[in-house]
C-alpha cells in the first residue's frame, strides 16, 4: 500500500561537482578550491571570474591578472581578440578567444616579433570573461609558481626571453702605413678641408589655414534615457526582452563608434561613458537566444516539478540569492538524464548505496552520459544543439528507494550533501530543469536537476 513501506536502503546521492563545457574545447572545470593569485607578493582581487583548474591546468582570468600587472587590456569584438599593452617594455600581447597561441608585437606593430603557442586555447567562460592558461602569464611577465598546498599562483617579475637583435657590423680598423725597407715612409697626406656650406636662411612659413570646424554629434535624449535605465536596472528578466535590449545597446554603440572614428566629427564624451557602462558585463545576443529557447513553452510542468522549484527557490531566498526559473526544455533534459542514470546504475551493478560507492571507487562517473559525452549534449536530444557551446549544466542526481515519489525528501537529502547544496545555492544560476524516472514496481525513482547559469 502506498505510504506504508519503509525505505529499503539509504538513498544513493551523487556529489555533483562536475561542470560541463562552456565552449566546444573546454573540458571539466573544478571550482571546488579557491585559488589565490599574487603578483610580487601582492594579492590580486578576483571578482566575478575566479581562477580554476581544468584538466590539470590552472586557468586564470586574463583581464584581472593583466591589470594587476599594470598592463592595459582591451577587447576587440570584430575578431574576438584581446590586446594587452605593456608600456614598461613597449610590447603588446594579442590573445585570441579559442585560438591556442598569442602574438607579441613591438613598437612598430606591423608584424609580430614572436608567436607563442599554448597547449590550451583561451576561451570565454559563462561569466563572459576570457581565461588563459597560467603558462601564458609566465610568457609575458616573468616567473610563475604554483603552490598546490595553499592553492596559490605566485607571479614574480623576471626577464622574459625576447628575440635577439642582430649585431651591427663593426667598422674595420685601419692600420697605419708601414715603411718599406730601404724606402722612406710616405708622408700621410693632410686631410682636405672643404669649405663650409653657406647658411641657408629659413623660408617664411606659410600662413596657417583656418581649422575646419567639426560637426558635433550626441546621442538623443531617448537613447541616453534608455542607456541610463539599463545601467540602473539591468536587463529584463525575460530573455526575449533582454535580447532586444542588447541588440539596441549594440546599435547605439556601433553608431557612436562610427562617429568617433570620423575625424570630422566631435562626439560628446558623456555618451562614451554611458555606452561603456551599459555594455559592461552584458551577455551576448547568442547567449540570450539560448535563454529564450530555455524559456520557450513545451509540455506542462508536473506537480512534483513545481514543488521542487518551490523548495529550491525558498532555500535560495534564505541565502539572499535570486530565484531560478523552471525551464521546459531543461525539464525534458532532466527526464532524459534520470532515465539514463537508472540504466547506468544497473549497468555497473549500483543497486544500493554500498554498491554505488564501490562502482564510483572503480572509476564509474555517473555524470557521463551512456554515449560517453557530458550532460550538455542532452541539448541535441532537445533540438537545441546550436547552443551547446553556451551551456554549462550543473547536475544533481539521486536515487530514492521507496514507494512514494516525494520531492521534499529528495530535496532534503540534497541539502544535507555539501556538493549538491553548493549546486543548488550557486549565485549565478538562472534556470533549472527538474526530471525524474519512476520504475514500474513504483519502489525506486531516479531524480535529476540540471542548472544553467
């Protein structure tokens, strides 16, 4: 009878510390440890993008570190490049998002004086920040040390190898004439003295031409009001509206840049500051298109899915965090992952808690799909494969052995597990998918949460 059976075994709960790819080339990131960055003994503050370890390599936020090294950093959208200027050495380093190298330019800036290959390409994270492998910093500044015990990256000034300049040919030494035997030495001829050139008087300068009056351009009051609203209130919570806002910001920015690049036009500086503040930290249009797809209607939510959302957002509110939205697409994806989890457990013989932990000790990773890919590839099953590069699905999995499918019980188990709790309370999450798969005998249910920042 429903509700009369006790649990057959302790529910098997998986610590979901895995993060899936944020770009096609990115593998699993580990944010489980806080990494400190110091420059010549001075700690560099890390804001929205912190350093992390990926595939055994330490990845650091490029702008944070380079500005900490007193270098100027500029992003160029047209070719997704990052210009880092080191005025002390008269060098410019140009990095490219998703390209495994960077170029070094001298004062002329025409051709690179050095190309540095990297084993991992820089890329843009879900926080819209460029990260680079730690080795790249050593190639630009000096010595970089990693202390595994304290999780500290120590950067110290050093001599970065530069291409050698070819030596100039020396002027051959002229030996004095040697007297021949039985012959008197020839006198050295006196140097001829050329008459000095006549002094050339400067010609009178041309009269200065009147300066051309520049045309003044400024944003309209409506455009300024729009940008100020974005700065004060941020983007709309609705993805389709936020997408339209970002498109409008880019249109205003492109118009202003066209003015600024025209020598015959003088722009209002206040408009430049408004635009910079409005675009700072805003997601790109493709990411907003992904969010729009996550919000698009699909099949109706179940009562259990809505209850789990209520529990998640209540916990987030207690910690001062923004609520997440229930995504129809991610709910379908979570249903798929719950079914796969059931199949995978049976495949490795994980039928209870002890066998589950034994399978994990033997190398089983429940957060890898049956086809060997990461959870983000479930977007292919949902018809959203074009957005895989934008997805970073944070996954919680659990199995409960009881005859009653109880969201509250599953949620409480997750909140008592540090890894799962951290996923639920991650500040940047925007969406969640809730899925479950109940077996025919009705005494076992697999649950899955798929979070998207």
